[in-house]
C-alpha cells in the first residue's frame, strides 16, 4: 500500500515540476502552387535598420514601411534605425510547402555564436522553433544543432495562412501573431477589429484560452484588387490602414480606415515610370471628377488596372451615383519611429475589461465552451485549418495545477520523518 501511494506521489510531484504544454499554431493544408500575400507580427529584438529588418524576411524595405503606414518620404529612410521592442507587421509570401502553408523564401545566414534556439527564439521572435528550423534544413544542420558553421544558409519556415484571402466572405489578409504574456483573445480581437468567435473559428480553438508562445492567425480586413491574372501584381490585397507599393515603385495603393475599396495613385518615389494618364481624358491615375446633376452625381475616375509587361494599365470609369463621394480617406502616416511607446510595444494588449477600462461593446462570442476544455475541432463555419498542440498528449494537462500542488504538499507533510 505504501508503494502505491509513493507511486502516486511521484506522479503528482513530477507533474508539479514538468507541467508544461507546447505552443500551438494554426496549420492550413494546401496543394500545388498555391500562394498568397500574408503578414507576420514581429517584435524587434534589438535596434535594427529598416533594411536589416527587411533582409531578415527577404522583403522590400519600402513595402515593410508602407505596410506599417510609415512615411517613406524621409531622407535615407531605408537606413533609419528602428528601436528594439517595436512591433511591426512584416509582409511575406505564403507558399505551399509539403502540403502546408509556410514562408518559402525567408532565409538566414548564420553568424558567429549563433545557435538554432537563438535564431528561432530571439532573432525571429519565436515565430518559428529550433526544431522546425532543424527539420527544414537537414543537410545544413548536423547531429549537434548547437554547432553551426558561420555563413550557413538556413531556410526559416515561418508560419502563415491564406484561407483564400477572405474572412467571412470578405477580403482579408492573415497575420501570424505570437501571443505575449499580457494578451487575451478578447484583447487581440478588439485590437484588430474582429470578434472572439471569428478568432476561435480561424484558429480552431475549443475555448478562448491562449498562452504565451501560441501563434495565432489573425484576419485583417483588407481592400482587394481585381487586376487581370496576367498582371504581375494580380491578387494584390492591402490590409486596412496600410499602403502597398507596386508597379516597380511607381504606384501606391491604399486601404483607407474602414474601407474595402482599393485606391491607387502615383507613388511619391515614382521615377522613370510609364504613362499614368487615362486614355481619351486629361485625368491622371487617381484623379476623380464629380458633377452634381438633378438625377444624382456623375463620377468619373482614372483607376489602376495592374502592371503588365512593364506597363501601368489605367482604366477610365464613369457612373451616376445617388450622391457625390467625399474626399478620399487615407491611412494616417507616421514618422519613422525612434522610440517605443506603450502602443507599439508588445501589441496588442489585454482586453479593456481586464485592464481596468470600460467593458467591451459590440458582438460577443456565441460559443460558450465548457470550463477547462482543450483544443478541439473548430466551430462550424470557420476556415478549414487545424490547431497543432501538445495539450492532448498530457493526461494531466486538464487537471488544475492548484489541486496538484495541494496534493503534493499535503502528501509530503504526511510522510514520516
């Protein structure tokens, strides 16, 4: 009998010290050559130039800035130093790799004293794990992952999702986001103008419970283009509140606050660009004329139609609308950051009701999971992704830790000295 209780004690004691669960992330199956534009939420681990951050993710420095609505007109902006702990949305191409969406084109060249853990947890902000880097680079990483040859080129398989570029049948771009200690699912939903239910659907969550290190796919409302398939910027989509540079830095497209209509105009960097004037008119790309009539408002606009074989396609459109449109709304530009404020560090934050503010208004989740529920199948109507997690591998994971600790202490006290 004593041996039985001792065995139970060892199990309980071990659970007190090794009670851990691995982080979960959303995995979206894919096939063939499926690709899309996506984002990763990244917190700078040290001060870095704009060009250095862009190099880490093999993205265009100007695209990095416009995605975050940072003013690109500043002199030598690509060499501007961004402060440590700054949170950025980084554009990456999401590709189908071995049946799962991942970043196919992000590579890292190792430096002295680099380890896989340092690269994964620090340089790339826990967006990827050391094991995932090792598995993705079998020939580059030897049997001892703590020893890396300087200059080794490593593929970094960052997580990403596409979900057909839509969320609830509306245009969306998905951002991979690493959960911080202060985060709540409600807080993340409020920050990115979505609902708790939608985040649970997208990430196949059985409950609103999240923990540090989880990687969530967050749908960001977007403005989608309708360019022809043969255009080099076919399927261009811009997240709400952001800009995008296209047509060899000649055209700048924006998605204004609360808008779903893509608006394109000549970029401030436009140099040596093809004509941006609409044929049979004196209107330039982005120009709109309005004329009030008794039957409504005649609206004529010069619109961007894609970049084809080095040529900027423009289309002239005219329509009669019930009322004349107001001035074009643009996302607010910010100066290149030099310091980190409370709004840009470890974004997002806890939900208002949990940080002492007023309770959240608006839609609430219609899903009320049972207390202590584990990762399960997604609620009906959500994207067909799946959540990868080790919760189900631990039989004690759903057992309250407080009870385990209580039993550990109680049994230890009852043992004879």
